C-alpha cells in the first residue's frame, strides 16, 4: 500500500492543477469554542483532527449559523442581537451549537480601540445567553487596525487578531471539531497584506491553510463535513443587481483563491460551505457542494433591509443519512436609526418604494387576468 504523504510543493501543485480543471456540545480544548476551558491561542497552524476510533455513524441534530452580528450600541445593535438570541432560544428543537460566521464586533478596522473592546465584550456577553457552545470565525471587522483608516497605532500590543482571540479564549484562527459523526472546519480568510499604510488584508485562505484543510478533511474520512468561512467563495452580486459592469469576483467580496478551496472541498465529501460578509442570503450548488450565504444577523448593519434581506440566520438540520437541510429564518427587529443616518433612511425609502411598486403591478396584473376570464 502506498503510504506516501505528498510534501508541501507536491500538495500545492496538485491543488493548482485540480483547480484549473474546475469550470456540538463543546469539548474542552477545542480551538475557537467559547465557553469551554482553553489556553490562549498559541499556534496558527493547528494539527488536523484525527477521527474517533471506531468512527461513529452520522447522527441527527440541529445547529445554527449566525453571521455578521456587528455588535454595537450604535443603532441599538446590541438590543437587536439580544432579540436574535431570543429567537434562537424560542426554536422548538434546541440547536446543539452555533457556528458564528464572523464580523462579530461592529468594527475593529476603523473605530477607536475602546469602542471595539466594548463591542467584543457585548458580543461575548450576549452570545453566552444562547446557553450552547458557539464556534467563532474571523471576520474582517473583527481584526484591530488592519486598515489605512485605523484608529490604533501599529505598535499596539493588541493589533490585528490578538485582542479578539484573547478576549474569546480563541486558540487558533482556523480549526476543526467533530460532533455526532459529523466533521466541521472553521477557516480564517482574513489574510494579511503589506500596504503603504502598513498591514492590511485581502480575502484569501492561503496556501498553508489550504494544505492544513486538505489533510484535516482527509483525516475525517467518510464523515459528512461542513466548512465555514466569513468571506464567500461564491457570490452573485453582479447578477443580483443586473449590472454587467460589476466584476464576477469583486475585490473584497469573494475569496481570491476560490478555485483552490473549491478543489479541496469537492474531493472530501463536504456537504456545504457556509458563508457571510455580503449581508445577502444566497444558495449556490456546484459539483455536489452547497455554497450557502446566511442572512446577516444585523441585516443592513442594523440600519434596515436595503441590502435585500432583513435580519436573520440559518437553522441547519444534520440527518442520520449524512444529508444536510436548512431553513433561513428572520426575526422581528425594527431598525433604530441614528439622527445622522440620512443615507440609510434614503436607501430604506427607495427599497420601500420598490416594494410598493411591485405590489401595485401585481394587483394590476391580477386584475387584468381576472378581467380576461
């Protein structure tokens, strides 16, 4: 039997070639699980998970995917997030855990550090109210200061991902865990870059993490698998807007290495890649993998639903036959705009005007059809 394990160069070459052909309850010590006993993050290259022996058959359970919470007192977003948590608590079948899809805090890129610290504190306090383990994913707004508009010095000891990871006892920015015969991997797509202003970021998984993911998924064998990233691999923004001038891969909106990630997912029985970032729910299936962008918990950043969807989240059902189904849910929250939110008021008004016109045309067309009978 050939037991050769490809080295890094062989792995990356194989992945590139493949890409070119493509048109729980928490367990103490699991990286990224809030509410369990863990050490502070020490390594950014975690060891792939080894499956339990003997391997268990897939079980039946539910979990929720909450993304783009943007927790802040601005626009009473903290109260909005509490309302979301109450919605989850009211579900008939209690989810076993939550996958938190990133942009947990309103913003670490542009706001003063004191505000960011308070937002992270509120995120943890409110999320603890779920009463279940929750597994955090890094969003671009969770990083402190990786922007030309930063409000902190690059010499700040909490610069970058350090503060939020320490505050949430988040051991590694990417990691995996098993639950009831299913395997879950959480990715970090906020990739550092060097800009004129200093450290910035781009949406990328990166070669090192892709290699880790391939062996992690491989170690999980035939278990059904779910992977989560903050920034989407697939996004139909141009098609949604009907605008041929928008790039199919707009900078900052989709991963730079989607094709490479796609190749890894396809060969390891991954049921779905869960996504966020765009605040627009989408579903896209390609080569056996569902690419599912959940509604944003914050809707349009706690300013309404002018993105096309109001505040919401996704409830997932894992079945004993290894299949995955889901329901995208909304919850009642009225936007609480600040006095200077004129742009958001105008966008909401335009959205309502379009809805009213659609209702008028529907009634007109129905009346015409009835008159023809």
